[in-house]
């Protein structure tokens, strides 16, 4: 769960984050507006963060990660705690953001991997054990392995433990799946 200043308006918070990242003052307004637009919060720019729903706060945390226009965005568990509609919205938003920069997402929600339509690399103990599409990974499902879906059964068969999954939603950009410590 991101720690955000509940009393600050979204735009002021993002201005501060942009300043921290060295965005020049004459570019900050545009950077804040662009990041709010990218996460579909432009109409909430002056809303205090504490008044946002949990899903909106997640999206604001992503705006914080992109306000300074980084080349690479690394997000940890961005859809945890969101309802199914919000999770779909976040995945769609990240796919759009990935058209302009590399985005890597780490998640325990294996079904989110399918939503990104990404290339997946699976590592176990630092060794590459899979490189391919989600469909290719599912084709390796072992029906005797634990899991409720072919994707979970394939990962369980490859890793024999609960995986941490990271994906790059940019097609056909790389993704990463690795074993939990």
C-alpha cells in the first residue's frame, strides 16, 4: 500500500515529487498534467489524496512513478487489494504507459500476467527455465500441479513453489518471473 500524504491535493503532491526528481520548474505543470492524464485522474487533480478511493490512490502512486518521465518504471504489486474492474483498469493503463517507456510489474497475482499479454521469462534459483508467451507457458501446465488455472499449474510445475511474477506489459517486451525468496 503506497504511503501518500492524505491531506495534500493530488497535483500539489505530484509537483513536489517532480521537484524531488529534478523536473525543471517551467516543465512541472505539464509533467503533472501528463502523469494525471496517463492514470485517468486529471479530473481529480485538486482532490485531497485522503478522499480518493483505494484504486485511485494506486493510480496516483503510478503517476508519482512516471511524473519525471523515467525510461524504466518498476512497480511492485500495483493491483493488490483492487477489485476486478480496478485491476483491469490498472492493467490497461500500464499497457498504455508501456508504449512510451519500459514497464516491469512484480506481482503474486498470476492471473494479471495474462492481462498484460506479455512475453514471460521464468527464473528459478537464478536459472532461466522458461522464455515465451503466456500461451506457451500455459501449454506446459501440469494438471497434477497445484493451481486453479493452467497458468498457475505451469508456474508451479516450473518452480515447485509460490512464484513472484514480474511482467512488462509492452508487447513483445521482456517480462520476468522469479521464485519467491
